DNA sequence: TAATAGCACTCTCAATACCAGAGTGCTAAT
DNA sequence: ATTAGCACTCTGGTATTGAGAGTGCTATTA
């Protein structure tokens, strides 16, 4: 799998790069002209034949040039991109960071803006998944007497207000009573993730009905129902550059992508894929995830906030995209996001 | 402009409808076969020549059939669609209403869901603009002492909580002090629209600096800044069925539409267009609004909530869509939305 | 006199043929 | 081991052609 001698690597790299440049199958003659390899076209042809046999490149038809296969791209990304060349121009790097810094305040807007910036510099589709709501750590809950039997309930995490709702109790209670109940609930559940909190409440409500007074039990129940669920119906948070789709995707691919975006199950699969390992990674050929999305690739990276809740941000483009530019771009953006989120 | 005799109307209607059905230019012979008009193809040809001269239909090229022009569609929609035929099957009507009723709770989700339903039954792109934030009527503002100098500020309207934020004051104040300031502010501004409120505060802060004590002035200032602005950057609220685009739009059109959606200025233009008159209306040929969107039409309707704040919901499809089905669909959905929103 | 049948004409679209260009694999020579 | 040379193959663009569909005009009919 990995035993390609130096000469073959060199040729493969040249093929991939010129294919990325020209978007046209690469023939042996053309290659000798573009790259100053000290070899004749005939020799290149021999090497190409070997590379094809090994599955790294293929011919669209007899007597066309060669095109990298998925395996070819994979190898290129993994072994042929040297670290040193993966740097962002300092101009671009500054531009990315600055744009983001101006949106520090609001997390959702920040993530949206990150996707927007990424798509506008890459000219590909940018997507960002917000941090999983369920993993947010609860700081405290607050009940505020509002009007008659109505109570304003607020869920607060380190990142700010998570959820708030006006709910209606069956009886009128004083603010002091509410405070007492809140204090009790906080003592038991603050510090947990929302998911854990919900689960624990469910258990306790069943087991120890008698432990709580009526009000506390009521509020606990309400608390549980207020915790936002990962419904899968909420719209995709950061999504930008859909109009670039027409530049690099076919009708079929566009349909596939748009459907995936609306569907949201796509995002879940995606998250599974990438959450396995941290850092920036490249998915070559997305037909594994969504059929009809072959020929498309993804460069994606994870970011995280102070409380270690993490999301992902990246781009979707043609498999023949310029990885040398795109990888550092995504990487930088994700790191900038992490920096800003952690500071807050 | 309107003086088409009965026979010509009949022919125009037949042309438009069969073009909608077949999506192919309609010739005189074909027409006589499909519709039992008591006329021969030669006669039809004569009439067609007149209709073409008057600008209602056109030929893609000599010796192809005729295709309706925008003017032709316009006339068809305005004069040739009889009221009686514009009814929804009761099945579909029930389906639409039921689906919506299950989302009564949350306005934004409700509107999203309405768009989703609309796109899934029409197979076209559905869009919905949420009510203008600026027109929401302010019910009251509330300041809640939170922690040390921090204060939780909540904006409430008839529809529920509009905005909330934790802000930081320069000094510590008691809840009583905060309540007093809130009471004062409420007495002055509750009942106004958010827009009006903001404007008035600006004026008063300039003119009557001396009238308020330090805290009230501070809170007024904060209040003003918290009022959500129509920034144009917030993502489009209800948008569904983008993947259907590939079924009826060309690459160019898709690009145009996607760009418009991301841009949001599109929505403003749109709202201007339709807010002029209430009810369901048809925009034939959207190149007026967005160039590159010719051949596309829109069926859109307004809806409103209790406090008369109104939004719009509709579909975008090919100009040759089936208006007889689409108009009642959109109409019904908008009415159902209004019903649900008013009840709440 | 309005409607119609017939006919010559026009234009598109699909199929076919053809050719230049680019690329390959193989063989023989260096 | 590398290379030059050559015969062969395949695509993509450009003509060419013929069938099909539709029109406008004219002569005919009721």
C-alpha cells in the first residue's frame, strides 16, 4: 500500500497537482513539459502504467490522459503534502482572524460568521456544526416570579443563557419559595451536562417521589422539559457559500448536497466520522457518507470552547480541490474559533 | 390590453394549460387533438397569429409551437383562472392544517414547519419571512438582579420573550432600585413598537439628560442597545425544498436563487413588493426582482399574528407551474398560519 | 364571409460521418 | 534502463442529412 518508490511518488504528485490546476486528464507529454522531471514521456508512460495498475490513477478512456483516483488523492493528502508547504499567507491569516474577532459576543453569530468567511475565501461550501447542546455544562437554573402563577425559568451555562421560558404553575408561589426550590435544584444538578441532568432527573423523579415537596417536584419536572433536546430539526447553524455549488458540482451533486443539508441526519453521520479524531482532516470521496456525493471531498476541523464542548467547521468542494491551500485555511479558522471561544 | 374575445381567451387558456402540462411548445394540431374546441387547426393558427401579435404567446423559433409569454401567464392568472377551480382537495387541506397545528408552541418553529410542509407538497422551493422584529409591540421590560453588578434584562412582547441578555452595570444596585427604573421605563415605552421605542429613547436621551437619575439613564441606554435590529444578517427563517431546485431550475437560476437567499437583501425587496397588497398574489417572471431569475415565478401570501405583525410565506417555482394547484395551497397555508398565530 | 383543407416552406433535433488532436503501448535502438 | 519512433485508439467538434412538427398562405367550401 505504501511502498511507492521516490520516482513514482514524484510522478503521482505531479499528476495530482496538475490535474487540480487544469481540471483535465494529464498525459505523459504534457507532464514532461510542465514539470522539469529529468525523464522522457516514454518513461513517464511506463511509470504511469504501474501507478494505474496499483490503483492510484486511472484513464477515463483509452488514450486519454490519467486522472487521480480516490486512492490517489488519499495518498497525495496523506504522504505527499509536506508540512512546510501547508502555511497560510500571513495576509489571509490576519484577515480571517480579524473578521472573527469582531463577532466575539454571540456564539451562534460567531460560528455563522466563521462559515461565511471560510466560504468567501475558499469559494466552496462551508459548513459548521454548533457545539452539541446536550454537552453544555449547566451552571444554574433560576426561577423568577413573573405574573400571577407565571414563572420565568432560565437555564444558564458558562457560555451564557441557554434557554428561557415562561411557564405556568398551578398555584401562586412567592419568590422566596421559588428561590428555595432553585437552590435545592442547583445544589443537585449544577455542574452536570444538560444530558446528564435530564437523565438524573428522570431517575430521581421516579424513585423518590416523596422526597420533594409539591413545588420542587413540579419545578423539577418543568426543568427537565425545558432542557433543549437535540431534535435534529433545528436548522443547520453555519452554512454559507451554497451559491458556489453551481461552480463545481453537477446537478446530481447539488441535489444530494442540498438534500443532505436539509436533512440534518447528514450532519450526525458527519460528526460521527470526524469526532473520532481531533484536528484537521480530509475526507476524500464522500460517497461513503452520502451516495451521489462521490467526486466531492471535505476538509474539516474541530473546535472547542472553554468547557470542552466541541463543534466542527469545514468546507465541501470537488475532490480535485487545492488541498495545499484549503487545509491550512480550515485549520486556521478552527484554531481561531477555539481561541476566541476559550477567551470568552 | 384586455379586449380579447371569448374565442381567443379560450385558446390562450388551452395553450397555457397544455404548456404547463407538457412543458413543450404547443402546436395548432396538437391543441385540436387535446382540447375539444370545435375548430380546425387552420383556424387555431389564425388565432394564434393574432395572440402572438398581441404579445401573449411567442414562438421559440419559426415553425415550433407557441409558448406563453410572461404577459400571457399574467393574463392567465388574472383573468382565466376561475375562482371555483381554485380549491384545495379537502384531504390536502386537512393535512396542511393538521401538520401546522402540532407546532403551535413556538413561532419560529411553526413558520419553519409551514415552509417545510409547503415545499413537500408543492415540490418547489418554499420561503417564509418571519414577522418584522421591529414592528413587534413591546409589552414590558424587566431587570433582574443577577450577580453582583450583573443584571439580567428581558424584553417581553405579547408573543413572548423577544430578547434577553446579561449586562454589567458600573455599580451595585438593589432589586428595588431596578424595579423602580423598570416601572418608569415601562410607563413611558410599553405599547410602542420596538422601532418606535428605540427612536424615542434616542431623542429623549439627548434632550432631557437631566431628567433621569444615573441608574435610569444607564438602563435606558442599555435598553436601547438591546432592542434587536433588523440587521439583515440573520439567516432566513423558513426555507425549505432547496433540493427541488435541481428539478426545475437551470444552473444559472440555481446560482441566482441561492445567492439571493444568502444575501437577504432579496427578502427585503420581496417584502416591499408584496406588502403593498394583502392576500395571495402571483409574481410572474421574477427578473424584475432579481435578474437571472426570469422564467421563475412566485406565489406568495401574507399572514399575521394577533398584534397585526405580518410576515409572508410562499413558493418559488418555474413560471410554467400549475397555478391552479399552487395558489390555493399557498393561500390555505397562510390562512392556517394566521389562524394559529392569532389564537395563541 | 368565416372556417377549413391542402401544400410548400422552414426550422429543429437526432443520427451519421468525418477528421484533427492527444495519448497510449510496444518495439527497436541507444 | 531509458528513449525515440510508430501504429493504433478514442474523443470532441464540425458538417451533412433526413424525419418530424409546425407555420403561413391560398384556394375551396358551407
